[in-house]
């Protein structure tokens, strides 16, 4: 388990990260979301130890993380750090060797990962001959090459096409089986699809955290009502509801005093209703609410 405890970082006068507590559990993918400048990269850099904390601690397996612990983590930094004039296979093998692999196993591991990312036939090409998306795949492979004990990935999906995202996810699920994975992203639909847990950061502070299901069930529910006929405008006359939107025969509303159990009967007493469905908030709505 990787965790941060009251992690704080000041840059001169400005507090970029302010008392962040978070837990990244083994075998779970934790999404780290927040607006631009919220402090995600700064937090991740402190988790990895490439940036010192002003105060607070990073723990690995329940005790303060050491340099050795952090060497065993896989990190994909925001500022990508590969060698443009090196071949793909040499590059990945080089990273594997830095982590103590023999020349033979480093090369085998490099080729294995390249194969998985559909880059096997480009193994001897130079990095800068690849498209940006493919360079990104190599960057992800570099974070995985030493079979890390934890993964900290700063926007690993940016710049990837949907096919590459799927390949990346398959790889993550295969390679990261039991390790804690923290990744930041602005692609909330993707975060919703793949994350078990979520940490929402705003202004350097954690404003919401929990499993994706927990957060969605805490959010304000709304209801989608489809009426017979062309216009659901009459729904506005109902007591104890707040109509958010009318779109022809479909109204979206929330409850403002009316008990949920009474909604269907109340609607039916006023007009013909074809469907009433409860709508749980999407991750984007939760995000907007938490970072308002
Ligand atoms: N080296 C630095 N020196 C001064 N200020 C910094 C430094 N690094 C980050 N900051 C400031 O800290 C704040 C948090 O930045 P950070 O990059 O951690 O946010 P972020 O959530 O990763 O944003 P983004 O989603 O845009 O990548 C910002 O106001 C940023 O300008």
C-alpha cells in the first residue's frame, strides 16, 4: 500500500499541495483527478521522491518510504524522459539494466513489452522516428520494464488513440495485477471506466475520495421522466420537485421535498407517463460538484 500523510509542498509564497492524505491500495487502480494546477503532478513527484515535501510523509507498506522502495516503483513523469536517438529495444533494455537485470533478460523483457504494444517490428527503430502516440506507448513500457511494486502514472493516456488506450489497460491489468496504481487524468470517462478508487484534488487539497461507486451514490440523484405526447412541460407543476431540463417529452428533475416513493404516483396523477428512471450522477458531475 502506498500512502501520503498530510503531504504539503510550498513554492516560495505559494502552497501547491496542502495536507494531502491519500491511500493507493494494492490491486486497485486509483484515479487522481483535479483541474489544471490542482497539484496532482506535484503530489506524484513527492510520492516518487523526485521532489521533496515541505512537510508530511509518504509511506510504503505502512512505514516511511525509502529510496530503495521508490526505486522499485514505476513512474511515468509528466515531462517524458526518453532518449530520442536510441532504438526502442536498447532504450527499454537500458532501463531494465538500471534496475539490475542482466543484459539478456533486459533485452527479452524489452522485446516482450514492445510486442505487447504492437511495436515489436519497430524494436530497432529510433524513438524519434515514432509518432507521438507510439512514443507514449514506449514511455509506459519504460515504467513497467522492471516489474514495479507500485505505479505512479502522470497522465499516461494523454495522446493515445482508443486502441492504444485499450492495449495499455490490458497491459496494466496484466502487469500491475497486485500492485497499487495511481494515475492522473483529465479524461473522466476513462477514469470512470477503469478506476476502482478516486481522489479529487482542488487547490492542493483532497476534496473528495472513495470508491467510484461510493462517490456516485453520494452525489445528488436525478430522475429522467418520459411522458406520453410531445411536451413534458406539465411536470413543472408538480409539488416537491425541481425540474432541471425539459427536452420534448423528456424531463430531468430532482426531488425537492417529495419522497422518492411518491414520485411515480404523483406523476401519474397529473398525466400519462411512459418511463421513470433514476439517474446516478456521472463522474464529471461529481467532479464539477467537488471542485466548485
Ligand atoms: N517547480 C515549481 N515552481 C513553482 N511553482 C510550481 C512548480 N511546480 C508546480 N508549481 C505550481 O504548483 C501548482 C500545482 O501544479 P501541478 O503541476 O502540481 O498541478 P496539476 O494538478 O498537475 O496540473 P495539470 O493538470 O495542469 O498538470 C501550480 O500552481 C503550479 O504553477
